[in-house]
């Protein structure tokens, strides 16, 4: 075991979880009870360190935005980092011609979609390993992405390549590949899929291959990558300042578990058993966290729904939204409205309660089976609000937060009310007065 690996690195891995007897599980809890004070003691000894990305609490979307921006880098007419990533890390024999790295979490919620003349690359980012695979009644996550590219962007399945980037080495669940009809794409993508550990594959590529090539004159790129590399070191407990802490914690573990350096085979067996027990505990903790986070988001949306009905009770709007329960992956509230005899909806939505992935916009949900051409005034609202360009369900949408979510939706509806022909005898000027 190297000095760079901490207890987390030693215990977290993606082997299948096995059931353990209750008495062993109790021993694991006792071990953690002893380990926690030791960890806190060593952590307090760490020297002062600051990293901007650490302080901003970067989630997977933030990592995707950073990585996508890196893949967009162009030098002397060539996308050098994208080419390097595809050939040296993913080992895909692809010719990069005219790539377009689309907006993160677009094209059907793909983390990083990349379109080129002869291929489409789908990158599903799991660097923090906090967001589970989003498998629903509409199909597995990867299957949905594949069919979105095929159906909405008119690309053949054989043109699609998929890269899965977990924190540590592991494969996506088999359910990820199965569509709503029960067909699995896993075999179809045997030569066009790879799982790349962020720690073992992507981080080394950024640190050892990309960073050394940056010229000093590109100071913003260099400083940004320097911060990001340091952030990844922290994420994987590889910082030099952690060296002494790691050694002390590993010594504590050796003594507690009675590991012998002279008998590595037995030490591996004991550590593997302990990891399996911890993984079993982590699985249950993650499930409980997910349940409580959904409950919290549900309480916000219920409160916003009541507020929406109070704030817009003077207008004959159709209030819409999904009935939310703990098995749902999407919750939303909003209104349906009509412009030029065509129905639209203004919605506030969350499709990932674990990460409070909240966004708002103008869409076709609850309003129409297909998208309409939008009026000039509605287009103006979308453009002035800097809402993203359309996708299958949305005419325009934008990320927000729990703190700002309701206000964003309310402001959007107020703008819409001014241009709508509502079923009310009051002149439009009265609408504007009511909205103030």
C-alpha cells in the first residue's frame, strides 16, 4: 500500500457488495467508532490549505463543465486535448474533424455530449460517485442517451461512443443499458464503450500529459488547471500535505486489525472483508440519504405550489405539476398558458434530488405532445432571460437553486402573463398592475 492512499482509498472500491453476518457488521461499526476520533485528530494537524474549487463545493456538473471546457481547447486549428483524450485514454480510433462540445447537461441531460462529422461521444460523469445511475421506467440512463442521439439528432447507433467516468474503477449497472422495451445495448457497445476511472485515468492525463504542455503565457488556463489538479488531489487524498496523516491512519488500521507486513496475503483478505462490510453500510447510508433528500425537495415544492396558487390566484392559469413520491425521479410545478392558440408550460423542475438539480423554463410538458413554433414575444422572453437553446422538452431552460428557484419561476410567469391572451375580461394593463 502506497503512502498516497488513505483509509478511504483503501476501503472504497467497486467490487460487488456481499452480505455479511450481523456480528461482523457490529465489529465494523465499533472499528469506525474508534477510527473517527483518530481521523479528526490527524486532520486537525494538517497545515493551512485553500483551493477555490474546494470552497465552491464542486459537484459533478461543475466537474463536467471544467472537463468540457478543457476538451474545447484548440491550438493551431487542432483540438489537442480532445484528440489526446480519445486516443491515449479512451483508446478510441476516431478522427477528430469538426467537434462541437455541447453545453453540459444538454441533449437529453447528457453530462458532456460531443458531436463530430462521423461520431457522437456521450460522456457520463460520476467523478464524485454521489449520484446513482438514473434508471427509470423510461429506460436505463445510457440507453436513454443512446436513443436520444439516435432519435432526436438523427445519428446511427453505430456512430455513438460512450465513456463512463466513475471516481474509482467500476462498470455501470447492467440496467443502465436496457431501454423501456427491455432491449439491452450493452453488447452493441462492446467496442464503443469504456469506463475510465477519474483517479486512475483522467486525473493522471490532466496532470502528467496536459498540464506540462501549457505555455506560461496562457496564465489563466495554467492557473485554472493547477487549481483543478490540486482539487482532484484533495478528492482522492493525494495531496502532499496529507502524507503524514495517511501514514498515521494506516498505522492505526494495521494495529486495530492486527495486520502484518510479513503476511500480505492475510492482510489483503482482512482488508477486503472490512471493505465489503463498509460498502454494505455505505449502501444503506446512501439509500437513507437519498430518501431524506427527496423528502426535503418534496417539502420545498409543496410549499412553492401553495405560494404559486396564492400569487397568481387572480389569473385563470392552469396549475400543473407531477404528483411526487419517493419513487419518482422528477418533480415539478408550474402553469400551462396559451399564446396564439398554442399551449405551453412554465415549469420549475428537479430531476436529481440528491444534488438538488433544479432548473426552470418554458416547455411543452403538460401542454402539448409536440413542440410548436414560438411567437416573437415568447422568443424574446427566452433570449432576454438567457435560457438555454431548445431540446426535446424545452423551448428554453436554465439552472437555478433552492434559494432562488421559486422567484425565478414567479418572475418568468409574470413576463408570460403580460403577453398572454388570458381568459379574463380585464385589460392587459390591469394584468400588469396585478403583477406588480
